């Protein structure tokens, strides 16, 4: 694609990298076929190619974002399916991240939209506020249909995503070290994060047991918190960079102390952001090289486990597992085989979900901010999964787990919970809950 940025514009490092991305696009349109919003809406402006044109026009002409541009960029899930499909290697993720930041700087959203976004970006990364919000959600969940009926779809979506059951009590892990149970084969940091400890504290518990059992020492670095992913994808760049620097400092202390072989993540959305710290902080003289080191060490937990060569197991129960590949894992990090191979090796029968490249509609805060599209994607995903008649659904991202669980009675668990169970850990909580329900009718 030809561009017409001036030399003065190109002196801005963000414009410089976006211009390189734009020039890589040859308008072939292959990406449109695998873009969920184009598949649903059939509008070129809701396809990757259409959005690329909108972003080019906005940046090249230094135009403030218009309501029309915002509408189409907001509808993008940042699922990155288009990056997997693109034969020219167009880095759409960095381009749309730039566009979202430009929108936040130049566009004044309607008051309710602004308030909702500010609420999400303030509450979700804060463990105390988020925990309080979940408890409130449990109480008010029955009101979701009423809110939807009176047009408050986003509030209704938020309530519907609240778990049906009170999550297990939180465990304070930051600053703790979990020793290997056998000869030590490695030392890793595990990202505790912000959503997981509230909605699914048992996931990291399973991950720690699994790693310890296989000879890996685990530390949850003192001072670590939200990775910045939520703020980053909502265009709140300064908040995202502050959160990234905070975590980089926490892990750098560990690297320079007892040392780290890897930084492991059980929420693939956060894993993609950690792997992008190098790019996000490339112009920060104090943090660029530290950020690059963190990005090199960042791994999805299944990537690390696959390299450990864990012995084959017989599954505790012969279950059929539908493996849902989170977009941030398959498109963002290109981790596709490791989770399935680990599950097979643990004795489970694993089935791929048809249309597996299409997002489930979770996409960070998308299922709250774009509930109509998110619901359509979830229903399509659930229909594809239920067609497989699985006993359980496994995924590597809390966002997908919550989104899919809101649309089906089949239990949804994190991949590491099944791996932990197969190697001596407890039955995953979602399975015991569904078993209890079966027995009690
Ligand atoms: S597939 Fe790649 S090169 Fe082709 S239109 Fe889409 S982004 Fe551009
Ligand atoms: S990130 Fe996903 S929704 Fe956005 S343009 Fe690419 S394929 Fe479409």
C-alpha cells in the first residue's frame, strides 16, 4: 500500500512503525474471510483491510478520530485471526493498538460509553475493587434480563459474566516461593495477575502444583500486579506502560536475585502482552532492554511444560475434551499444538473445535462493550463445541472460560487443571460442580 506520510510525521516513532506496517498490506483481502466481524456483518469496513484503510486515512491526515472510525475500530476484537491469515505478514496488532491510542487522545466518547470504559479500566486491574464488584455481581445477577430489556445491554452483559458460583477464597501469593518436590530442573516466575486470582484462583494453584511436581521452583514476584493488557487494548497507553514497568521491575529483581528460566502465564491474553513489552517500551531508554529481556522470558505455561517432557499418564477418567484455542494463544502467540499434545499425553481424548480460528467473543472487555456481537460469537462457538459432545471444555484463558461458560452447561476448565488432575492433583472444581448437579438433578 502506498503511503504519503511526511518526513516530519515519520520522525514520530509510532508513525514510523505504523507506516512500515501499512506499506506491507497489498490489499489482497485474504484476511477478510477469517475475520469474525466481517463474517458476521459482511461490511468491508468491519474487515481487517477496511480498518487498515480507515487507520491509514486517519493517521496520514492527522485527523481526529470520527464517530464512524471509532465504530469500526471498536468492533474489532483484536483477535488477530487476520495476522494468521495474512500472506504478507502485516502486523495488524501494532497498527490497531496505535489507532486505539489515537482514538483515546482525539475522540470524546458519549458520556455513558466514557464512564463505562473508565470504570472497567479502573476496576478490573485492581484486585480489591474487582473482588467487590464480583460479590456485587453475584447478588444482582438475576437482574440481568431486566437490564437487557430496558436497553442497558452492557450492564446486563457485565452481570451475566459474573460467575454463577462464589469463587474460591483468594490466596495471597505475591512474594512467595513454591519449592520443587524433586530435583530442581528450573526456576520460574508465575504471573498472578488481576482477573485470575479473583475469578479462578484454583488455576494458578494447579499450575504451581504441576510445576513443583515436575521439579520446577515457582516464585510469584513481590510487587507484580496487572500486566497492563486491559488498559493497553482500550487505548489507555500511559496506564498500560506504568503497569508494564511495575512488573518489569518486579521480575528484574528476581532475575538479578535467584534467577529465572522463564516467566509463565496462565492467561494467554496477558501472555501476548508480556511478549509485546519489548515493542511497547522500545523508545524508553530506561526500560527498553529490560523489557526485551522480559519478553524473551515470557511463555505460556503449556509452552514451558511441553519442553519439560512430562511422562505419559492414564487420565483419571476417560473424558473427551473439546480444546478451545484462545485467539491470544493461537493467533497472538502461535501456540497451537502444545496444549493439545499435553492433554493427549495425560490420557484425555482431545477434539478440535470446528471454526476454531473464530473468536468466542470474549476478547478482553469486548463481551461487555460489544455485547450483541459477542453474544453471536459465543453462541456460534458453543454450538460448534456442543456438536462434539464433549465431557469437558479446556481453554488457556480466563476470558474465554468465562465467556463460554456463560453459554453452556458443559464444564469449562483451564488446561492446567486437567494436567494437574492427571498427575495427582484434585478434580477440577468445575467438574465436581457439574457432577454434584447431575447427582442432585
Ligand atoms: S491479507 Fe494482509 S496484505 Fe492482504 S489485505 Fe489483509 S492485511 Fe492486507
Ligand atoms: S483482529 Fe480480529 S476482528 Fe480485528 S480485524 Fe483482525 S480478524 Fe478482524
